[in-house]
């Protein structure tokens, strides 16, 4: 049986209006936690989406 790990990437707009992308990948629970932190800091358009696997 094979288990597939899905990595997630965060994108957001910082409080100054600059679009940002995380340089690290998260598992889903960690990504959700970081998303909440970013929203609490005033960031908008915070999106957690699956990252393409590295080739």
C-alpha cells in the first residue's frame, strides 16, 4: 500500500498590497495554521492550495 504525501503552498497579499508566495511547503494542518496567522496579521486573499510535486 502506498501513501501519497500532498504538500500545500500558501499565497497571500500582505497588508501593503504586495502579493506573496510561501517558499516552503506545508502539510495541510500546518498550512491551515499558518493561514490563520497570516489573516490575523492583516493579510488578505490567503489561499492554501496543493503544490505541484518537484520533478
